[in-house]
């Protein structure tokens, strides 16, 4: 059975869009649009980079609480956007752990840290650690681990299935990544303003009680994922036992703020029925 709700992407004011839903058992509940079309991911690159970092942790190449980034910062701080680094500059704005300052620079520092530890480029590490084992042959990350990924819905469905039933990582490690790091930390959710608290796991944003938000009004507080400025998102709702990927080629803006939550609510309603 294909989900009828996914056809709502046809009404989005974008040149090209594709979406799919994958259940916790890895079966695709439905898809719509060109699943093999390669889209720029923007910040949906970060969950892929974070997963590679967690593989590096399990392999013993790095430790989550070892120093990385500005003075006093650790790998964990970088993954949780609490290193204090500025959004797009390698400049410390706050002491580590003080504030959730969403940082592309932090993910770039993280990529460099892992590249040094693994003695290979971060792009190559990501390929060997995550993309190749999951069969994500259409996905590349040439450039910043924060925002330069390119992928397809078909590939990200494989990643979304992995997030729900991990094969590359110990489930306990994945559970830790989906657990709020530095609880009670406030900050800005890009595109949605100040959130207090602004909850985040290890490379994954956690919905909790945030409002406004890019997921649905009926999304469970345990929902985690990421959206990107390229008009892209991936969420996993563990309560529902499903994940959704949507990729477009129009930058995030008011159209997405308006279109995404009712789309997610329609998907969740159809899954529930």
C-alpha cells in the first residue's frame, strides 16, 4: 500500500520534490516523486556526518568526551551544538556548554578532528563508515560536513531505516544520540527563532515541546531528525515506528514553514489508520 498523503508534495511550490516513508522494520510504506534524483541536502548532511562520528567513536578512533574545538570543548559539545563556536565562523562566542549555538563551523571542526584521527579525509571516512555499508551509492559529501552532502530519497530511506534498526552501530550508541545533551540549554533553531530549551542530541535535533517547529503538530516529542536550508528534511518518530524523508530543490522559506507541518500530520494520520 502506498501512502496517499505523500502526493501532497505535488502541491508544494517547488520545481522538483521527492518523498518517502520507511517503517522501523525497513519496509517502505510509500514514496512519491523521483526517488533517484540527486538533491543538495544542506544541513541534512549533519546527521550523516554525526553517524560517521559515532562509528569513529565505536571504532575507538575518537572519544565523545575528548577535547575538540575551542578550549574546554569536546567532540560531544561539537555534535550537540554547544561548543560555543559561531554559526559560520571558527570563532568562539560562548564558553562550551553554556548555550545551544547552532554551528556549521562546529561540524567542520569535528570533520577535521575525525580526519586527523582516522588518517583519511572526512569525506572518505564517511563513505567507508556509513555510505558504502548502507548501499548509499548516490550520496556524496565533497566539502563541508555541515552542509555539502548530495543524495537521493532512495539513499536516505536506507539511512532512515538504519536509524530505526541500527546495524552499523550498537543500539545503545544510537539511543544516546537521540537523548538530549546538556538539558535545559536555550538557543535559536534556525528559521524558527529562540527556543527555551532548544533540545538536541548528538547531531540530531530532538523535537520535544518546541513550538513553532518544522515537524507536525501530532509528531511525538521523541521525534528526531534534521532539516536543511535546501528545502530538505528527515524525521524519525520512534513512537509511530516510521521515518520520513522529503527533498526539494527550492531553498527553505515561508513556503516550507507553511507546507511541512500539515504534510507530516497527514502522513502520521495515514500511518495511524
